[in-house]
C-alpha cells in the first residue's frame, strides 16, 4: 500500500491579508496548500503567484457551507477582521465565525486533522484588566456593533474546546492582537492602513475620539512566525500573539505623519461605539510555550508597510 507522507495544509481565508502571508511561508517551505476563500475581503492578486504551482490548489467556497477535503492541518483564518468590513454585514460575520468554525471542526474530526483557530484580542472586549493575559475573561458588550465579531470569536473558541473535550480534536487557539503590514487593503478601514494611505494621498489623518486610546501593533512577519510555531507545538492555548509595545493612536498618527509628510493635518471624528480604550498583550505564555517573541519594532514595520503602499496605490 502506498502511504502519502506529504502533509496537506488547508488555509481558510487564504486570499486575505494574514492568510496570503501564511500561504507564502508554507509554499516557500515546499508544503502542499489548499486555499479556501470567498473573496469577501480577500484578493486573487494575493495568491495569484501560486495558481500554476502543482502543490497549490484554490477552492472558491464560503465556509458557512460544509466542505469535504483530505487535509492534515487546518489553519482557520476565514473571517473579516476590519471593523468596517465585519460591521458591513454583521449577521454574516456571526455566521462565518460560528458556522464556519463548526464546519472546520467537523472537517478536522472527519479527517483527523489538527486545527488552528485565528482568534483575537477582541475576546477581551474593552478590557478592565491591562495588559491582557490569557486568563482574563474579558468585558464584551453582547449587543453592540462590535459584538458580531467579538462574540463570534468567543463562540468559535468555545466550539474548539468542546470539540477537544468531546472528540479529542487537536486544537490550537491563538489570540491575535492588531497586526499590520503589506497587503492590507487600501480601503481596509484599519488604523495603520488608513493613516498611511491618507498620508500618501496628502489628506488629513482621521483620528477617532481624542486619540488617547491605545493599541499594540505587531508586524505581519512576526505574527506568521508565531502562528507556525503554535501549529508545530503541542499547545492548545489560548495563547496571545502580539507585540507588547503599546502606543496611543495619536502617537501612531504622529509617527506616520513624520515618516511621510510632517505638514499634514489631523481631523477628529467621534469614537465608534464600544471602541476599546486600551489593548496590550501579555506574551509570557507565547515566550515560554512557543519560544516566540516579536522582533520587528513599529518604526521598522511601518517603513516596510509604507514602501508597500507607495508601490501599490501610486
Ligand atoms: P482579511 O479580511 O484580510 O482576511 C479574511 C479572509 O477571509 C478574506 O480573504 C476573506 O475573503 C475570507 N473570508 C471571509 N469570510 C469568509 C467566508 N464566509 N468563507 C470563506 N472565506 C471568507 O483579514 P486578516 O487580517 O487577514 O485576518 C485573518 C484572520 O485573523 C481573521 O480570522 C481575523 O479575525 C484574525 N485576526 C486578525 C487580526 C489582524 O490584526 N489582522 C487580529 C485579530 C484576529
Ligand atoms: N482609528 C482611528 N482612525 C482611523 C481608523 C481607526 O483613530 O482612521 C482608531 C479606532 O477608533 C481604534 C484604533 O484606531 O481606536 C484601532 O482601530 P482598528 O480598526 O485598526 O482596529 P481595532 O479597533 O479592531 O483594534
């Protein structure tokens, strides 16, 4: 009998920002990859270079419907991540998180695959504990405009742990904090891409609220290293993956303005409902269990991202 020793990876959401960087890393390592995406926020251009590669296969599919494929590892990333996108059709967002994760866990069970869930710092909501360790249970509004995403990811985590308890599925739950880099959409709506695109176009930077709210920004290459380490380790999680360097939104705006055009104005807009006022990961678990920590600081990561946007929007 011929036993195929090659491991097959399924990447859901593989045409998106993080998914396409993950696919590049897997393909460059000589692995087999099946990418599933419905192109809601993903782009063909992000994966086009692999389309004619025999080790790559693309399936246009919406993960709210079940699918049967033979795979060994499932990297489950499909879900819009920008508030603008996930609030565009909040019912669909909740369905993607719940039904999509349910379908992927069902697939993992049928084919005996490992599954990694791209969860989020949003499970901590607008946190009352700062910085946020994995043991913090969060402060999430169940009925606000962010709830479709936050609660969607919370039920996705719950499903993973129930599949582990009931069916002994090999799950990995990774809580990703704000990540940025090349291939974010120019109209993505997230703060790093918004500020860079506005600055390159000579437009004022849009500060929501007074800009005193904080985020901790992780460069995409660091994030993908953490994701790969987690899949390869015998750890269930949840584990925070993010860069603990914390900045106010005003500090970020000033840094980007200084790098692109120091004469630009700021325009202040209302802070969206339930916008978390502070966010910073505790990454001791990632350091200890995954031997991972970020190595690219904000200034360096912004330079790489700015040079990407300079090429892609001009
Ligand atoms: P993205 O929007 O660029 O990518 C999401 C991808 O999923 C897109 O290609 C989209 O078309 C696809 N998709 C969405 N709904 C789908 C569906 N129903 N069926 C099939 N495909 C679908 O976002 P991203 O930043 O790459 O985020 C990827 C994952 O990481 C998401 O699960 C997100 O929640 C998580 N995450 C990202 C961040 C971040 O800062 N980038 C932070 C926390 C968590
Ligand atoms: N933000 C902003 N201007 C923008 C886009 C976002 O001031 O043009 C703020 C937003 O209110 C939030 C922070 O930047 O406080 C991060 O927003 P993003 O959408 O990037 O991520 P999330 O809120 O999901 O962390």
